[in-house]
């Protein structure tokens, strides 16, 4: 049976770091409040003028190098992002050009913080159907330049970054065992950016009247996230027949340590099996899981044959899970 196996990982975090203490100079908040409520200590910030595709291309190059393949071997490049450089064309097309993936089809997927799981499910279907052999997924989001620093609920949560994985068709036992994607658009107003799309176009003559900030109902979102994370993780276990004891590593979307540990407790996942890097990286939207996977590889926490459970939740609302035999 053909499976999509992860053959390389990579990441890029811009060098500039904004600590909670730095943030407290700009926003009415404290390091203690942020750490207690979210687990975040710092976030990376892209340089002025950079776009998500610049971060994504760096992560893509690292994943291609770690897989030891030629960029021209890539059949398809999917960028999961909700902060593409332009409304069009896609960030994927820009990354395709930057890394020299000349033969690759390229498109973006926007499922907010669940984007990486959605992209995995697409790549998995392509590979199992025999349409593509080698697929590069890049999660890239640049949030700090669109945060309103007077909105302390959202200003503290996000960072910039990109992560990438290379998947290749493989006839062995390793690779993606299942993916699950779900959505409920009825709750889209719990987290959204009203202006800048087709409904509230930004023009010179209307910009003063627009609300350009991110709107978030933190508490409601928190409850939805815990439930959706739990349901998505359970679905992955039910579909594959594995139990928590079989799982070597649980890699959740990094939104908030309180969400992550509530879910882990609910599912009886011991803390040593939960991957957390939100303290250093914050919420990088669609990039959190591929960055976490690359960190886990570099820290020696993933060995061939390990079962890895990935779970995400985000604006939309969207959520999903994947089970991988590493
Ligand atoms: C945003 C979040 C950290 C806020 O934590 P919370 O415990 O729910 O806090 P609340 O919103 O109830 O606010 C509690 C108080 O803290 C204040 N507060 C909010 N942000 C603050 C900040 N950055 N610093 C200090 N105080 C803050 C509020 O104004 C409120 O004050 P009040 O009681 O005087 O009105 C939390 O709701 C959360 O993480 N939600 C999920 C967000 C998320 O993950 N989004 C991405 C999804 S992928």
C-alpha cells in the first residue's frame, strides 16, 4: 500500500525576538500575566518588508536539504497560510519560484491554524491516488505586522515563522496512517480579521472608517478549542485502533499551554509525551506543527517507527488530526 512518508523537515524563525518584557513596554500587560495565561515567553518577529513567502522559502530550503532531494523533484507545493504576501497570487507560487521547484504545481490552503493538517490531508490523497509522488508542504505565517498593539488579548499571542515537511510516496509501513479535517463556519466570528478581504476592501477613501484589527472572543474560543482538540485526537485513535499508550509523541498546534495540557489531561496523555515549544515561538498559526516536528527531530524525540499524533484547531472554526508512523 502506498503511503505519504515524511522524508524531510525544516523551519525558519526570524532572528529578531520580542520578549514579554519588551511587549509590556508597548501593551498594557505583564510577563507574568502572559506566561500564566498562555505559556508564551517570547515570539520571533520578521523584518520590515518581509512576506510570508520569504519565511516559507527558508523553511522549504531546509526541508529539501534535510530530505537530500533536488527541488526540481517536487511535484506539488502546498503553502498553508492565512497571511499570504498578496491577496493573489498565492504564497506557494512565490515559494515555488524562490526554491526552484520548477515542476511543482503550487497553491495555498487557508484553514488558519489548522492549515497544516488540511494540507497534509490533501498531500496524502494526492500521493495515495498516485497523482503526485513528492509533495512539499510549507506552513508560513507572518502575524506581527497586522496585530493591533492596543488589543492586548491578541497582541500577546502570535509570532512569525515557517515550517516545512517533504512527503514522498513509499510502499513501506511508515507515513501518514490517517487524516481528519472538520469545520464549523457558524462560529467564524470568534476569531477573524474583518477588513482587507472582499467584504471590507481597504481603499484610500475608506481606510479611516475600517476596523483593521483582529477580532477574538478568547474565552469562547478557548472552550471550543479544548473540545475540538479532544474530539480530533480521539478520532485519530478510533480510526487507527491505537491507544494513548501506543503514541510516542503528541504534537498539538501551539495556541496556549493551558489548552494543550487540558487536552492532554482529558486524554490521559503524560506530559513527557506532549511536545511544547510555544514558550519560545508563540502561536505561528499554520507553521506551529511543522516547526514543532522539525524541533522534535533535532531534539532526537522522533525515531523511525514511532507513532505521532498531530492535532490542530483554528479560526473558521476548523480543526483536524493526523496519525503518522515516523
Ligand atoms: C486570550 C486568553 C489568553 C485570555 O485569557 P482569559 O483567561 O480567557 O482572560 P479573559 O479574556 O477572561 O480576561 C481576563 C482579564 O484579563 C485581561 N486581559 C486580557 N488580555 C490581557 C493581557 N494581555 N494582559 C493583561 N490582562 C489582560 C482582561 O481585560 C480581563 O480583565 P477584566 O477581568 O478586568 O475584564 C485566552 O482566552 C485564550 O488563550 N483564548 C484562546 C485564544 C487562542 O488560542 N486563539 C488562537 C486560536 S488558534
